[in-house]
């Protein structure tokens, strides 16, 4: 039985009723092609098997279409929606996604190091802010884009939310509600995104001429427990603010749980604002006012940046940041200061 002839781009163009150039754009730059045309091209690709054959050719040439997404915690609520944006855009351009769940485990990190060393990757997207391995001697990295967490040494192109702008929006919302003594919960040096949110908080406080003595800074690691601990710490110190600005929603939920355990009501007694807009933010009582990260857009933008690097469209451009503005989502956890937080009360 004769082997089935290898499908060509000409076959796809003929079946779809478009030019070869249009097929190429639909595969490599789908956002530049009308939806109806893109659909016809994709249907022709399925009929001919052109994408599969193109993948086989790339393997014979020593390249693959695999993009590795490295994440320290796939249970992070930010991960899933961002991954959907990445995968949809990658598939539209003929690339496959491999998820690397490092769990901050050295052995897992070593496995991914071996995979990179075998030259089987087209590119990498980092959710970690850094590579999960230290030694790169003799290893040639594929194109890399960092998402959500900036690389501390600015070594990779970064796509993420504008954390400073988001932190400033959150603080300004509390100030506009009348709060003057505000706690920032989640101060840390270990994550640049959290440090930038603190910087945005300070920018808003500086602009409103709030003295540093009225800024209550509490360290934290972004966990639920760190939010609960912050509440206990401030009550023990007798240093209670009227509002809490939290580095993320999980911390904010911990703060709300800690206040509820002490018999307080939100927002009547205290106001709380978060950052991220994770799904849990709408299910707690009251629903959490927060800063929304455009996760799907971050994912799509990150993969578009990476594919431009893979396909050579970015040339030798230096690493840079593309920051996406977040939105303030108003719900029920912020109002004017309650009796505890009112001046001279």
C-alpha cells in the first residue's frame, strides 16, 4: 500500500480557498487573520494533517514545538486561568504546552534541567521569577519569558500585572473611604511582586501625606495563616488600624477569619482589601473588595511574546517588562471607618 503523500501548505490553501500567505499568517499570527478565515484554515489543517506533519519535520530538524511552563504550585488560583490563555494561543500557533510543577523540589528541578539540556524545548515560561536550578554551565537556554513574578536580575522578558499601580489603587480606595491608619499585611523581600505592591501602597500614602507612624507594616508570606497571624499580632501590640490592605486575597481572607474569630464584623468594624481576585473572593462573607489581575490576558501576552522570540520576530531585543493595568473590583469588605477606627474614638 502506497504511503499517504505528505500534506503541504499548498494543500491547506487549496482546501481552505485562501492564499499560501494567509495560511502562514493563520498558523503563526492568528490574531492578524479574520475569525472566519482562521476557522477555514484550521479545518483544512485537520483534513490534511498538515500540522502533524509540520511537527514531524521539526523533530527531524532537532527542534520541537514544546513550550515548558514552570510553576512552583499548580494549586495557585492564579495559575489555571493564566494557563488557559497560554495554551489557547500556543495551540492556535501549532505549539504544545508541558507543565513543570517544581514544588520547589531540587530533584524535580534537576529533571527539568536535563530536559532543557537535551534541547527538546522551543521555549519556556516561568511563573517562578527564576530558574529552578542554579547551574547552567554548558546549557543553552531556549527563549524564556517570565510571567506573574519578575526575575530579580531582569534577565528575562517579563509579562505581568502592574503591581505598583495595583497597590496604589488599593491604598487610594481605602483613603477615599476615609481611612487614615492602614495596615499593609504581607511585607516581604522574597517576592518582587509583593515588594512592588508595598511600593504602590507607600506611593498612595505619601501622596495623601499620611505619616509613617500611621502606616502599620506587617510581614507575611502570602498565606492564609499569615493573615490570621497579622490580626493576632496587632491586637497583642494594641496597634490596631481601621483598615487592612493585604498583599493578596488569601492573606485578606486570613485577616477576615482572624477578625471574625475575635467577634468583629466586616466592614462595620474594619475594612479589608485584597489583591488578585481569586475565585474564593466572591464566596466569603462579605465578598472581598480586591484588585483583579487580568490572568487570561497575561497568559496570552506572555505566549505571544515568547513565540515572537522563538520565530525570530523579536530579533536580539533586550529583556523588558510589559505591565498590564489591574482593575479595582468593588464588593462588600470596604466602607468608612467603624467605631474602632474613627479618629478620637
